[in-house]
């Protein structure tokens, strides 16, 4: 199955950005309860910089924790530099997850985006 997924990752796939989601779009969906972040960084990394937007499952622990990943929401995968996110994306596709994307932002982008103005906007839209 992984072989078939990789075969589809041609020029059209790579240039379409269908495998990515912007931070702004993710936050819109997250605010509606339709998306969650899957943070595949190590626990030690998360201890220094974490976001309460989803779940943390380090990449090397992903195979034994698939049951923790929701199938009824968009799963936006994030890591510091997108290498682990890309691996997790491909792995999840091969395991039958079809509503997954790579967050087109890194942890620094997320930290810069989450400010008092955004928090206020998100809270107001939930009321």
C-alpha cells in the first residue's frame, strides 16, 4: 500500500499543495472543532514549546498509537522542520487515514501567530 501512495507523489501532486494546509485555514477548522494538530516532535521538544491544539505523538511512537488519532477530523501534522511531518503524513496515508495534511507552518510560525488578538477572536467566535 505504501508503494502505491508513493507512486502518486509525482509533479502534479507536489505542485498542487493538496497535501498541505495553511496555518490560517487550520485555525479556522480547529476553531469549529473540525481539525486537530498531530505534533510528531519528541516529548523533550514539546516540553520547551507546546501548543494546546491537538495531540503529541513522537514519530517513533506513531505505529503503536494510531488509535489516538481521530478519523473524524482533519489531522494537520507538524514538526519543527517538516521532515518528520512528511514521514508521518505518508505513513498515515498507508495506514488508511485519508483526512491528513502537512501543516504548512513550523512551530515558530505557530508561536508567532498565537497572540492575544487571535486568542480573543477565537474565543469570540466560539460564543
